[in-house]
C-alpha cells in the first residue's frame, strides 16, 4: 500500500486527520534520524580521505551511506506516487542489518587490536556475528501493514524480538567484557587519569556504542507494545552513527 492509498482508506475526516498526524509524527522522527545519517556521512567521507587504509573508516562510510539511502527511500515513501510500505520495510531490513554488521566489525577490530591481536577474540566475534542476517529474512517474509495509529509497520512474529536478543546479546556481552577489561587495565596503569587515556584511544566511544546496543536490544525485546518495539532499531543505528 502506498501513502495515497492509506489516506484514501480513511473512513471520515477524523480518521483522515489521525492518519495524517501519525504519518507526520513518524516522518518527523525519521527526519531527525536522516539528519544524523547525512551529517555523519560527510564526517565519514573526511575520515576515509584522512585514513583510507583504516577499516573502521570504510565501515562508517558504508553504514552512513546506507542510512542516507534509507532517508531517500523515506522521502520517496511520503511522495504521492512514491514507493510502497512494503519496499520501505524491505530496505529498512537490509540497511539496518548492514549498519549493525558495520558497527560490529568496527567494534571487533578495535577489541582485536587493544587485546594484542587476539585470534581467539577475533574468531569468537566473527562466529557471533554470522547470525545477524536473520533479521533481513524476517523483514522479507513478514506481512507489512499501514495502521492509523502507527503508520507503516512490519507485522513480524511475536518471537522475533527474542531471536534478535539471542543474536545480539552474546556479541554485545563479548564486546562489553573486552572493553571493560581494557578500562580496568587502564585504571590499574594510570589511576584517576585513566579516563583521559580512554578518550584519546577511542575506548570511551566503543563503550558508548556497546551500551547503546544493549539498551536498544533489551528495549525492543521487553517492550509491551511490540508494534513499536522495532523503533529501537533505527534509534540504535542513529546513535551508533553519532560516533564517527
């Protein structure tokens, strides 16, 4: 269903106003997220120019570019003859999963380096990241509906947030342990001055990203309204994008 069909399906003027208000609120939230993607895409381009051989720079570039394209799809969705709700959800599933993988690669590379290029940590991280594409599968097979109270949403199975938790929790626990170990090590070496060292070597940022992942994963899994719990995913992605 396209947005024009969604509005034309209104039963009366009151229903039309409610539909317009809810789509507008959804679009305004997404507009802010799009702003973060565009801003950080520009920053990522600068990072790649400065350090073209750095894997994290390219991951940030790919992640933010996917977000910019997602923003273009959202704008096309609200156009009178734009893309349908189905295509919006399909791209969201692909783009957000790609973003999650890019964040995971960046965190894994950093954890790998600060732990003396530990091969065990690297292999564990790769194995725990392999199930990530499962959310793309559900994005394609789940029915898509447009509701007056929620706009364009994916009617995914009620157990999907728990699958997402099972996929994301282990890798985030691994990163948490890896970076907390570094924080403790820095504190043992530098005492009260450890925080300044953590800021300089980027560990503070890595810890913030892991914390954001954990909060959003648990928020999506334990949300009472499962139709809105998917909103934690783009919020988490946007939060990760504020740290190039």
